[in-house]
């Protein structure tokens, strides 16, 4: 099985060096073992979808990648940088990795434009005018330039999530992490967010998405990883994972989400 | 254009719904009982107001010649003796500051007021404001102490009145507020030593009354200092007030910090903002504007608590008022003096209260849809 994994990963972007390397990562919350020997390579430009039942450790996994959570064993390398307690490494990684949360987490006291320009100005030391031009460019890409002067509270959930994507992109990250970006949205808004994510995938961005949107996974994912109880149970191209699940755990999971939809 | 396309023009609402008459009807006379209560209260208010005007204006004595208070005493309480204010207002405002130099204390009060007004205007909220503060406070120090620029030296023991109250309150809150923010942040620190230090500070200071802190500052503190070294009494009281206010404000600020959802910290972290940038741009702006009402509540409380310095012999506004009527000629006119002193306190506190309401509305605009 490990052979097929390798084959799949390399088939995605055979020539590119891995953007993310996880090697036997273990994490505990207190006594609870939430990541168990997780090894995973994500190639540059690869679009990875992570799925699995609730509580299986998907959020923990991607939050370890930008060190919102710390792991206790194993090693994580992002863009060639080993994640450790070294603050400079942390700064470098946070600049290269953008993140989109399930609950948007926009800054409610700042306008949409200010949300987008804050980090470029204060982390990347970009001149204000340049940061604003960049922000407008990305807001246009997520199709809400006309909302730039409003506050997050005045926008719909779908619009807020698109702003959150634009905000992350303004830092010009090499890697984007998505943690269930559409789970908090009403059905009619899910589509507008997925469209933005698809167009982002078409630009060749390295993406790791935790999502249960099978349509999206089929359309853009190079590889789907199925997690259960803190470990990677199965992985492969979306067609293979969804059509020919090999393990009972994945079969059970698929039947459950199909029933849910 | 067809008839159907002409919109029905909006008509003004009937007079029973809007306007002052409607307001009175809806709020004061909406039923028999409420109408009766309104009438009784109205009667009491008018009667009391007329009585006050009679006492305070019509029957009042505004000035008397050379401390001859007989005219006031002849009133037997039927009129106010404002002559005591006419006579003693300089003492109440400036304490025992030398008479010919009192323009300096007066100028200091004006500078304080100007500083408050400028600081209250949001268009002046820039980095330069810090320089304005430093400049203004330096100017006040030079004016009050003198000894330079051809101004005569006035020792601190002779300062008094409203100036002292303004000095204690302004320096007190100007230092206590930043201190409280640091302590509140420190209490949430991941470093156990910093956290413990902040918790001990807050709990120790909150555990004792301000009066005992002031006593300690005036009596015990000098015992710890090397022989011959002496810190100004006012400065010691000032430090005690700063430490006391800092502990209380820190708890208010901490309350604000706790309301912030974890996602805000995570989003700031994920964008690569450093601890201080995250705190300055994301955490504090949101936390502080949520606690404007309790913050200002505490500010107002401390503005008035500065009057406790009277117990260690510092001459603030209230003490000056109290002392003004010790003189036999003026004994018995406490009501007039305390009304005046109370009115001065009220002006400052009411201004703070109104300002905070405006600020709250303005800063929380983003919450309104
Ligand atoms: N901050 C935390 N403290 C303690 N336990 C946590 C914390 N975050 C998540 N967990 C637990 O870790 C497990 C994995 O959580 P998570 O990664 O959020 O799962 P998923 O995203 O797949 O639903 C769950 O059992 C969850 O209850
Ligand atoms: Mg999750």
C-alpha cells in the first residue's frame, strides 16, 4: 500500500520538491493521542483534499502545518524549513502559508480593505498604497471589490469567506490551507466560495483542503487523504478513493456523507 | 408614464404619533395611574426648583465687605451666601499658592482643560498627540514649580485646590491605564513568572483600601529610603494612586480580553503578525472598545477618589473647600462651598460620561448592520 501512496504523490508533480513533508508526526492533547504516526508529503502545486469523520484530527493536522498547534514527535518541514520553537522559522513559515478557517475569523473592527492590507503592511512591510492596490486586485478575483469599505459584519457568510481567502492571498503565500471553508455556510453560498477555490486551484497554488465537498474534490484534487482516529487510513486520486474504497472505515464514512447530502 | 407607475407620496405621520405632544401623551399620560404619578412628580419638581431659585438666586447674598458676614448670617438659611465663594474661590481653586503667582496655577488648569479637549477629538488621535502631552505636562510642571524662566520657585507644599486634583487624576490615569493594559496582558502570559507577578500585584493592591495605601506611601515608604533621601509627598501619593488604579483597570481590561474569540488570535497568528502587532492591531482595539463603559466608570471613580489624599495632608479641591470655611468668619457656610466643589467635580465627571457614550457609539459602529 505504501508503494501506491508514493506513486500517487509523485504522479501529481513528479519533478517538484515537496512543499510540505510530515514524517511520523504524533500529537497529544493531554492524554488524548490525536495524531498517530502521520507521514505525508505534499508536492509543490499539488491540490490535496483531506476528509474523514469529525474528531479524526483533520483540523489538528493542518493546524500543525502552520504551527497554530505544536506536535510532540516526528518532524514537519514546510518549504524546506523545519518547524521548531525557533521564532525566525515560525515567522518564515507563517509568511509562506495562508490559512482559511471554517468561521472566517475576519477582524470585525477593520474594513474589508483593512483586513486585507494589515498583514502585507505590517508583516511584509509593503507601502500602504501598494498593499491597497494588491488587496483590490485580490478582492476583484474573489468578486467583491465593491465591498472594500464595508465592515465584515455587513457581509453575508459567503462574502466573508471570500474576503478571508483574499486576505490570505494578499500575503502571497506559497501554500494555502483550508479548514472546512464551506461548513459554516448556507447551501446557496457554498457554491460561490467553491468557485473561488477552484479558480485558485487553476493558478497552480499548493492547496491542502479539509472538506467534505466531493464535487470539489473530484474537480480539483490531485489526491484525497482519508483520516480516521488520528491516522491516515487511505489515500489516492479522488476517483479511486470515492469509487473503490478498500477499507471498511472509508466505506462507512462515504456511506455516511452520501446519506448526509 | 402610466398612472400605476406614480408612487403614492409619503405623508407625514399623524400628530398623535410624532412631535412633542405625542411624546408627552405616550410617555407621561398613557393611563390614569401614570398620569397621576406624572402630575405629582411634576408638582414636586417645580416646587423644589422654585425653592432652590428663591434660596440660591433671589435671597442670595453675592458679596460682603471685608469678611463681614453679618449680612449672610441675617438670612438665617433663607438665602445662599455666595459671598463665601466670591471671597474664597481663589483658595478653593489654587490653595495656598502665592497670591501674585496664582495666574500660573490658573494657566495650568487651562492647559489641562485644553489637553483634555484636544485628546478627546478623534481627528487628533495620531502619534503627535503624545508629544503634545509631554509638552503640556512639562509646561505645567514649569509653571507650577517655577525657578526657571524668571518664574519664582513655589515649593510643592504650597500647591493646592483644583490644580492638585487635576494633577493627581491626569497623571494617575495617564500612567495607570497603560500599566493596567500591561498587567492584564501579563496575566494571560504563558510565562509563569510574569503571570504570577501580575496576579500578585492585582490581588495585593485590590486587597487593601486606597487609604491604607496612601498612608503607607506617606509614612512607611520613606522608612525604606536611604537617610537624607526624600521623595516629594505629592509624588508618593501619586504613585500610590497609579498603583491602585492600575490594579482595578487591569481587571476591567482583562474582562475585555476574555471576550475576544480564539479565532481572532489564530487568524492574526496565521497571517504572521508578531505578538505586539497582534495585540496592538487586533486584540486591544476590540477588547478596549467593548469595555469603554466599565473603563470610564473606573476613571470617574478614581477622579473622585483623588480626594482621599486629604488624609495625608495634601490640599486637593475638596480639602481646600473644607479648609476655606474653617476661618471663624466663614463657619457655617458649608452648603455653598460643598455645592460649588461638587459642581466642579460633576462637570468633569459628567463630561467624561457623555464623552464615553459618544466614543462608544462611534467606535462600535462596525457592529451595526
Ligand atoms: N484544543 C484542544 N484541546 C483538547 N482537545 C482537542 C483540542 N482540539 C481538538 N481536540 C480533540 O482532538 C481531536 C481531533 O480534533 P480535530 O482535529 O478538530 O478533528 P476534526 O477537525 O477532524 O474534526 C478531537 O477528539 C477533539 O475533541
Ligand atoms: Mg475540524
